[in-house]
C-alpha cells in the first residue's frame, strides 16, 4: 500500500515559513494578479491566491478585467506593474481570452517580477542555469519528492504531458536532480511500456483514467498533477487512485496533493523575487 503524499500539510508548512520570512523583510512583498474574463475555475484560483497572500504576509493587488479587454490595455497595466516598487511578482492568470496573444503578454512581464517563471528569459535560465524562480507546479512536485525522501538521481522518471507550464519544466527539474527522464505525449506509441519503466511517474495530461494499475511499476512514486471532473462530478486526477495506491510506493491524492503545493510555491516565488529586489536596493 502506497504512502500518501500529503501536499496540503507540506504546503501549510511552506506558507508558515514564507509568512515568517516575509514579516522579517523591511517591506512586505507584493503580488499582482491579473484576471481577464469570468472563467469560474480561474476566478476560484485567483480567490485562493488572495487567501494565500493574506496568510503569507504578502500584499495582494488584484486586477479583474472584463473579457473584452484589449491586448493594449493589458500591456499598459503590465507596464505600470513592472514599474510599481510595491509589486515584486506579477501573475496573469491563464488562459487569457483568444483575442489576446499569450506569448506577447508573458514577454511583457519584467523577468525579475515573473512569479510563474513563464518569461522566455526565465525559461532560458531553466535550461542553462539556475533561475531565481521555477514554475510553481513542477517545483512543488520536487518539494514533495524531497520531503518524502524519494530519490531522483539515477532513477527512471517518466513525465506524461509536454506543456510549457508543467511537462517541460518538470522534465528539466528531474534532469537537474540527475534523473533519467522520458517525456511522453499524444504522439507516444506504447504509453504503457514507457510508464511501466518509471520509478517516478508524473502525469499532467488532464484525462480521467489515463493511468491504470497495470501501467505502474510496483513501488513507484506516482504523482498526479491533473485536476479533472470525474463522472460523479467530483475532482479527480489522471490516475486510477484506488487501484494504483495498492501497487505504488508513494502516490499523491487529488485533491490535496500537488494542487496546494503549486499555490505554496507561488508564495515562495514572490518572497524570493522580493528578497532579490529588496537586496538590490540596499
Ligand atoms: N492557469 C493554470 N495554471 C496556471 C499557472 O500556474 N499560472 C498561471 N498564470 N495561470 C495558470
């Protein structure tokens, strides 16, 4: 029976650490969150971020814009926030409406204030060096692995999904810790053959029932990044949790696994950006 990786508990510990460190800074760190449109899931994420900021002694600046906001208006707001000394982190909730070019928006955020680490400059740092911040979800996964002493070096790590937000940076982080990494995607031929070799399996696809017990190696660490609505209307991940937990060594629940970690790492990214900026000013 697998050990359940309690992301909720670890996230709480991280929030407490961030709160203590933020309180000790000369100036409170600030996070600006921009939400364009009324997508209910995005609205919920943004509400949660505000709650997290309160708990972490981080000032939250919310900018809720209507769905028909022009790209120019959004770029103007980002330029203002780039120049606002009270703002250490800027996050534009994705997805943005289709008439707005996501790439152009992410490029406009000052790389030093890029709370998500989605700016091309930070992506380059991830590939070649040591960025100040990493994307929140994959870094949260690494923190979970570390907290439960799950070894990565020399292990076979299989990542399902190749998104810029999760799959690609996840692969880079596992590689940085000396894992042997395979990235699978919709074009992968025999998915089960790949997943069965995994000591660490990370699924970030968004497909209910994608990972069944016969696809998992005995004793593997199974990390479920997805947040889907199951047939019963409840949240579930990509992994058949009930069956896979009988076989895996470690497994994340959905909800309560990776999700809370993503939010906690965002708070830590803002703290890191703020520390870097406050040091620079001295
Ligand atoms: N939408 C879904 N996940 C994320 C995320 O990690 N960051 C941002 N900005 N938007 C998202």
